[in-house]
């Protein structure tokens, strides 16, 4: 028997010491030979995307709705204040100071609810720097109305958050309030974006032609930065969908299928 055991041990292959630790670390979760690995890669991609969305959106649905209603109220107050300034009820410096404190409050809400992104940081910083240059510098007072036009973007933001508040779970896309707010958002976005970018570039170029190099350079720089932000925030897919519905392009495939059936 002893000879048999010794011969059996000599016939069995010996496992190296380094390989033993590797074998101990293996478990059932490791991919086996011949098993495709695209499923694990896709799951990892989905986890990364979900974690990226979680950084910018509150995980709790109730918290998300609360943030939407708070932003809706802030943009509503800003829109009403801008309307009062247009009617002559308040002055431009008063409206600018009000927008400054309202912007600080909105930035605090974005930090509190985890919604502060790099584009919003740039948006707030541009407003703060422009507010300082226009309000506290003697030569910047003449450009205060140009700065005020930068806040007109709060009007389409109001309709955007109104749509999100009316349909937070995106289960009622055909409701009247959703259609109304979405249409108003798309219309006012073009108006507000075009108005503020046009005023910034015209004022900046005008200051440069008059020899005000510093003011012209700063205002033109603000125009470039705001143009980049507006291009990032413009809902191009919704405009394409709206144009297709107006031109009847979305109904063309249905007519072709109907003709084939006939």
C-alpha cells in the first residue's frame, strides 16, 4: 500500500505555490471559458451612467419633486420681478440686486440637492463677475441693462420647471398643461437666448468701436461664454421633433405603409 501511495503521489501533477493562491481566489462569479463578457461590460456601463445621473439628480423622488417646485418658485419670482422692471415699477439697479440675492439662494439650493454642475457654476460666476463690473464700477453703470437681459433666461426656465412639476414621472405626456408649458418653453427660450446674446455682442462691439477696450473685451467675452452655455442648454432634439410635426415629416412613414397595404 505504501508503494501504491507513493506512486500515486508521483503520478499526480504538482500545483505551484503561486498558482494555489490564484485558485483559492477563484469563485463562481468569475467568467468561465467560452462565456461572453459583453454582459458584464454592459452592466458596468449602466452602473457608471446611473452613478453619473445620481450625482446630478436627487435619488429620492420626493426630494426631486421638492427641488422642482423650489426652482419653479424662484423662476416665477424672477419673471415677475423682470416684468415689474419693464413696467417701470422698479429700477434696474434694484432689479439687479434682487437677482443677485436670488441667484445666491438658487446656488445654495443646487448645492443642497446635489444639482450644481460645472455649467451652472460657470453660469453663476459670469453673473457675479458681470454684476460687480456693472454695479460697483463707475463706467459700468451704462451697461446695467445689458446685464439685466442676461436674466431673461429665467422665463423659459419657469416653463421648463412647470412642465416637470406637472408631470414629474413622465406618465402624462398628453396633458394640456404639459403641452402648454413645453410650447411656451420652446418659444421663450429662443426669445431670451437670442435677445441676451444679441445685446451682449452689439454692446461689446459698440464699446470696442468707441475705444472702450476693457469694457468691449469683457462684454464680448461674456457674449461668447453665454453663447456656449445656450448652445449646450438648447433642446435641439425637441426643436427637431417640433419641426417634423409642423412639416408633417413624422406622418410620412404612416402614409407609405398605408399605400403598401392598399
